[in-house]
């Protein structure tokens, strides 16, 4: 009993025929920090079957998992119980680095822009997902909601599904296609984690995600088309013509995949088009911005926020620095996410 008092435990007892009132009372009188339940089975071979798990009673029942393409930082997820599994990126040589763990964003951009390295990306393996899910279940979580980059942009979800099958936990682990990436994925993950803290059920959170994952409008402006060409997004001819004419493609995320919204003439034309998109929104806005590359992209992202603040009632949720996995396919980039805030 003294040993048990020092721990936060869950105790479940199956009470048999040979049990005594004194022993039953001792079990129930264990320190109040311990969660105790019992059931009278009446088994004959043992007076008690006692199952003890070392689970923090303050731990919620649901764990939230996402991947590094959400671009969430430790400060953003502090206290929210979110686990992030990293994708991998290969720069020069044969070494794969874990996105957001083994290579800094500054070092990534140096190798991409100054050294001309052509990166390759890779999703987490099923074994890595399995290890993470097992660790969370052993910690005491009963359910896991695993929310990931759009299945049209990466095979990350498929690896997660394989891992779930290996664990035979189809009813306890939900694999969710966010149909999004970067801050749009982060928004879904953060709101889901807040719902966990508020006591929402497993089913309620999944239903909310399904209803809201396609509502945010996501737009990006890339510096040049060459990175998209290298990633197989566009043909070489389009890249050469775009570079010659100083075309700035404005991209959008639609139905989980990247497509061209418009082709603007120069940097000023691209910014003017983004301004028009902001002004065309009818209601007050939730807004995110993102950037990656040089100070020029950072300033453009901040300019988008300034435009929105001057024209809309704005709930600005933050500026994200895009991670290496997505940046490997876009090159220098800035963008925004707009979500109508219904009054």
C-alpha cells in the first residue's frame, strides 16, 4: 500500500469467491490519487485478479499525431499533447535528415539556394509510425487521431495505415486525410487538440475535422517555376517561358492538391492578385501567413497581413516558416490561408 500511494495508478480488480471484506476494503482505501474499479466475477481459483497500470489520471484519453509538414514548432504545441512524426529529406550525399529535427531551416536554404543542391524527400516508414503509436498506447492513451498531409501530396498516410494494420487497432486509431499542408494542416491539428482538452469525444473530433478540413482557402506565390519543374509539377517548356516573361504563378490548394490559380506578371502583379483575394472575402477572417527562402519572402508574407488588417476584421493566427519537405518542391515561397469567420 505504501508503494502504491506514491504513484498515479489505475487499478482494476476481479473479485473471486475467496475474497474477504477486509481485503476488499483495503483495495478501496488505496490513496485517492489512484483510480480504482472492481467487478465481482466469483472465480474459484484465485481470490483476486488485480490489474495495475501506471497511467497519469490527468492524461486525456485521446492522443493527437501529425507530421512535420504541418510546420508546427515546439512553442506552438506546448501543453497541447501533440506528437509530430518527421518526414525525411536528402540533401548532398546519401544521408536522410529528419525534417525539423536533424537539419535547420537556415542550413536547408543555404544548400538549396547557394549550393544548388536538389533535395529528395521521403515519408516516415510504417515501422516508425508503429513505434510511435505503441509508445502512446503504452503511455495510457486509449485512442489516437493521426492527422496528415494530403494523400495527393505524399504517401505518409499510407505508411500510417500499414502501421495501424500491424497493430490491429483499426477501432482505436483514426488516420485522417487533412487534404492540406503547412498552416492549413496545423490549424486542423491545433483545433483538434483543443477539443481533446475540452472533453470532446473521439467521434466528435473526427466529425469536426471532416466538416472543416476543406473550408480554408490556401494560396502561395513561388519565386520561380524551376523548382516545380524539378519536382515534376510542370513541364520544362512552361518553366522556361515563365522565367523569360517574369511570370509569377499564384498557386492554390484545392481538393488536396496544388494547382495554378493564376499567372501574374511580376512580383507586383502577384501581390495585387493576393490583395484582391483578401478583399473579395465577405466576412471577417481567420488568417495565417507563411514564408520560406529569403527576407524578401518574409516581407511579402507580412505585407499580406498588413493588407488584411486594413480591409478586414481579422483574427490573425500566426506566421509559419515553411519546412524543408514542402520547400524542396516550391523553392522560395510566401502565402496565406483565409477562413471566413462566421459571426
